[in-house]
C-alpha cells in the first residue's frame, strides 16, 4: 500500500476497523466511497502522496464493511448512522482536536454526518457528492441493491456491469455492502447550511450521480466549488483530485 502504514482500532461497539496513514504534519482524515477502500480512493492514484507532500499526515480509514476493516454479516452491526459513529470513534481514538476532514461520495456524506453530530474540523472537503445525495440518501440505494442482489446477470458495458466490475477489483463483500445501505441517514438542509467551516466542494465535471454539486456549494456559508475532469467513477483516477484537495488544505 505505497508507504502507508496500516493500523487497527476497535470502534464504539467493538468492531475492528482499519485505518492507514501517510506523511507527517497536520492531520487530515479522508473517507473513501461506497464499494471502495482507502487504497483505491486515496492511495492508488497518488492523491494521498500529493496531499502529504504539502505537509499533512493523511489518515484514511477503511469504512466498516469495506477494505481491511471488519465485514460482519449480522444486521445488528449496521445501525443507522453507524459510519458517522465510526468516524467520530476514530477521531476520539486518535485524540484529534485540530484536524481537517473530507471524503469522496459516501465518504463525503459520512463527513457531513460527522459535522452534524459534533465533529469540529478546521476545514472540510466534500467530493463526489451533491446536495441531493445528502438530503435524500435513498436516491441511489435502489440501484446498488439491484446490483448486489443480481450479480453476474448484467449486460457487458452497462452501468450495472461496470459497478459489479469495480466491486470485483476492490474485493468487496456483497453481503456486508447490502447491510451498509440500511445505515444511511438524511441530513436536513438546515444542518448543511450550518456548516461554517471553509469547505471545498469538489466534483467531476460530468458527475451528476448525487445531484449537481453547485447546489451544495450554494447552500454552504463558506464554500469553494471546484470541477475536475471525469465522472463519478473516473474522477478518482485523475491527478487533479488529489491536487485540488492539497491546494485547498494548504491554502
């Protein structure tokens, strides 16, 4: 995993979660997207290294049910907002008080849930996520449920087929990932409007998966909207993703 160092800790309910770190300096916690993991989202395409080069310690958890974290199959391990609670547990475990926080797609949504529940980073990055994906979290849940319950049945080249192919590359656990869908909690518009921190809203120019990013940027009191090449999937592969985050955090 590049030169990232992997650590483990027990979350609030005893489930063991993995987190990875690269670099030295000011801590920034970055959370990956659904079906993905820290390696695929942040390390594989050099984003973590670009951010670390600006003087940051990049802390990247694997979400519950993803990557090297535990993937329990007991529905009791997936209560509503569990990913938010895991994120806050990591902040507490590490004793972070002065840090930055961000995420891509589900990771961006998780960061917003953390902010709505008391997290107080200095700066925020919400990438691959629009306003609609925050206030209506069931919007794409049906799509992923269909993919996970019909694996192997999709026409080659279709959106579902490509989603399944991504699942294979990340070695995702379909049963755990299905249970993750039950944990999503909508964030009220007024809670989003209350996020006072300087926030980078970052999106692929062709990404409409969670609604237009400009709607989110318009609602936030102190937001900067940045567009990079690509769609929801391909933007993660572009060097511009890590560079935009690095430039914002170091600004």
